[in-house]
C-alpha cells in the first residue's frame, strides 16, 4: 500500500508537469565570480532539473564549533548522519537517501576528495575544514557529471575560501561537553598591489568523546595564494590535517548498551588511529572573452598513517612467519598477545581541464579529468608476548599495493528553447583501471586486474510556469566500480548501475519557498551494506541484484512574521531489494522483497528561527529518523529504532566601533531534551555447529553506536 501511495505521488508530480514551476534555492543566489568557475563543472544552476541544496558560509558559521562537516549538514533533505564517538567529532558519516557513504562523491574545488581505492570520504582527516569553506552544493541522486567515482546517492561539491579584497584576521575559540575545545586563527592580507592575496588558517580540536576514551586529537591547516588580474585567476593552495583518534568502531551489544551506553570495549591505552593527509592544489582560470573561459586544475594528495591494535591470544599462523612458534607441536594452535599496526601510505595525482562557452541562450562546458592512485598496505608487529625470537620492531607481516587510474571526459549543455523552456544534456565517458598485488591483512594473495568503461548520459527539461514557479524532469544513468574492501570480501563482485528518474516543482514568492521533488532510482547490482564489518571496522557490501528507491522530498521556508521563519523538510521513501536470499540454519532461504539496509522510510527535520534583531538569532532544530534495518532480511535483531532529537542554536553578533570589526558569540545545545538514541550500528550472523552435534544453527548479533545525550558547545569569534 505504501509503495502505491509513493508511486501515486510520483505520477501526480508528473501530471503537474504541464501546469507549474521554476527553482529558487532556499539560500539566495549571487552573481557568479571568476572564483566560482572552480566548481562550475561539477555544480548545477538554481533552475537545473536536478535536486540540490546550496549552503553558504554564513549558514555554516553559526554551528561551526568543532563538529565535523557532515554533522552540520544533518538538516538537509534526506540526510542521516552519525558519529562513532557519539558527539560529532572524530569519525563521522553521512548517508543521503539511505545510500552508503561509499557511494557518495565528494569534490573540493572540483578535485576528488573521496578516496580512490576505498571510495570513502574520511572527514576526520580534515578537522575544522568547515572554517575554510566558502560554499557547498549537495546534489541528491545521480546529479551532474563530476570528477572521481560516480555519485549514487549524492555528491557534495565544496568551494574553499574566496580571496578577500581587504586585510582581515580572526581568532575563534569554542568549548563544550566532554572536554571539547576548538581553537583556530585565520588571516588574509587582502589585495596586495591590486593582484595578490595570501590567506591561511591553523586549527586544533580536542575532545574526549561521548564514548569512554573515544578521544580526538586533531590538527589542521589551510594556506592559499591568489593572483587575480583582468580575467586571469591563479590559486595555489595547500591544506591538510593530522588526526589521532581512539578506536570506538566496535560499538556495543544491546546488553552493554543497557548497562552503560558510554562504555568502550577497548582497554588498550593506545588503540588509536594515527593518520596524516596533505593536499596541494593549483588552479588557473582564464576568461578569454565574454563567451569563452577555461579552467585547469592540478592536485597531489599524500596520505600516510596507521591504526594500532592490541590483540589477545591471536593465532601465530596469521603473521606469516614473522612470529616463530618454536616448541609448539601443531603450528596452528600457537597463540600470543601482541600489538600490531596496519599502515596505509598513498599518493594521489589529479589533472582536470574544462572549457566553457556561454551565450544568452546556450551554456556549454566540456572537460576531462585524469587521476592516478598508488597505495601501499602493510602491517607490523611492534610487540609480542611470545614467539618473537628473531623479530625486529618494523618487520612487516604483510605487504600489498593497489594502483588505480581514472579517466573521464564529459560535455554538458543547457539550451533555452524560449523564455519558458530550458533543455539540459550531459554525457560522460569514464574508464577505470584497478590493479592490486601482494597480500591482504589476512595473508591472502590479492591479484585484481580489472578495467571498466562506463557511459553515463543525463537529460532534463525545466519549464517556467510563472516568475515564481517552475517544473523540471530528468533522467540520469550512473555506473560505479567496487572498492578494495568489496574485492577482498568477494573477488567476483560486480560494478553497480543506477537509472535515476526525477520530477520536481519549485516555487518562490514573497519569502515563501517550496521545493518538491520525487524520485525513482532503479538499480542493477546495487552495492548495498550487508550490515557486517570487516576486521578493521570497514562496512562489507554485496550486490543486491535488482533493487529500487522511490521517494518524495519536500523542502520549504515560510516566514511567519518579520522575526519568525519556519523551514520544514520531509522525505518519504520506500527502498526495496526485489529478491533476497540468505543462508539460514544451513539452508538457502528466500526472503522475497525486503527493505534495503540503513534506509529509513521517513526522514524529517525542521528549523524554527527567531531573529528579533539583525544581530541575534535563536534556532530550534528538530530531526526525526524513522525505523531502519541494519541488514537486508528484515529481521528484528537488525532493527534500529526511530529517534527524534532537537538542537538549540543561539548566535549574537556585536559590531564594536574599534579594535574588532565584529564579535560573534555562538552557543549550541545538542539533543536539548536529553534523549538516548542510536543512529548507526552493524548486524552479523554466524553458524553454530558445536552446541548441538550434527545441527547447524544460524546465530544473529548486532552492535550499536550510541549518540550523545544532552551536550553543549559555546564559542567566541573575534574578527579584526
């Protein structure tokens, strides 16, 4: 019945196609500057036939008190966020329309940020990066052609700080629950000799975490130099971070959650993740004349680090001869306590180029991107209680390498047939090559040599019904390759394919904004989360055959008075695997049509904003996430209960007459009503063949990541 209602909503929106619409985003638009050409190739315009949300710097600043960027995007349509340590600092994740973060594309200034091999976006490597974000655009669904791996649920396109005309400096400090502290300093020289500008930022964030000992020790930097002269913009920038986080990805069992939801099963004092990542970018934008412009982008990213683990009674045989089982009759029975480190050391090179032609009724962009990734994976035993007779501290017990190349070329255009109808087309060809050699951490030879060629067409139309109203419809195809972890769990894993149909209506008049979007995402071999984790906490995925997501997204803004505004957001969806099989009690069982894991049918939020004066803003932010399953068989053990939480955000800005250009005081009370909730977890099964001789019984289990109860952050920003 629910599917029929959603399908009816989809068809109803289709039927309205000949009666109303145009898009105005909830945030105001502005004239495109030469700096915005950096992201022109991966972003869409306000009236494009693609569901998207724009977020400006000012919208991020009021809540930028130390939490990661995904947490600050929590109130956008179809978004669900989570935090391993529970308080939004450290390892955080974002899912859009229920789609795994491994299928979300992230770019920074048009350069892929999503890890080429694991396909994940590790925000912990970029602490306080929000302080250097000028704007971002979140596209839902396939979106427009982008650089890097394809977007299956969303793409997040980030533009870093624009150059400043005038000198400035900023000191920002915040403090809060769980001994959280954020300290950052920023500066800009302003224009020097009319052409040059230099700016930068240093940040440090510390937090003990909501979960016991799940601390974060984070440092980051951002430095850029800009040359701007008569249609030429050259930007050289470098940014990066160093993170040390205590592990908390094991989560809690249901019993542990009831006993003490803040406990951490890890006891070894140095069970940490220690990783550094540095990015170097060079961009050259050239405006040739009123119609033609070009963009060239170069990038080098260097990442290196490890996570350290204490292992109790680990089998000596899993360390490939590094540990000697002297005096043990049967080699496989030898065990020892030990401490190991698993390393990742990688280099990532990117070249982007675009050419844009624009006339009054025609806008064409053609471009290409090439990237090369080279990553080493290796492990060390740094201490062992027994059997380490001839072992040196840096001896490696495994070594593997992964190399990936990614070439894409695209052409996208918008043509105005008349004053009412715009036609959009976007064609992309992408070729991916992936090779591995050496051993995995399980001492298994990993010899992958795969090449994929993908063709991703997109078409759409926008129809202007009136100055305040427009309709749009689009179709897009996307293909995406498996990750390294996918190959490790199943060497026969297949790439996934998506056909995405979107229809929407946009309305904006006298401060009232209403965006309605319906979607039908039809998948072939979608790589869905099984719910289980591998031995390093990475999610395990599998192909699901035929599956689909159908939904309705509503985003609105209603001014109730000069001082009050209401901004509700609602997503209703149905997300199904058409046929699900699983081994239960030794036999293959057909579960039929089931819910796709981590895909709640209802995601809703609301912002109630009170601004009695220009300098004071008080916001009550509410979020509801419906029931969801962590597995794909609809078993009760894998169910995550719905939750409803509220945050309170207060910002006051004072403009003194001397010394400071502004003084901003911000306060954020998260989960103001002190609710206990879980936003993420994992689900697994194993076969018991020992309790009852001759009988195989499937046992289910689950782990949970508890999120923080009531907590607060307060901050003071001094701008010169």
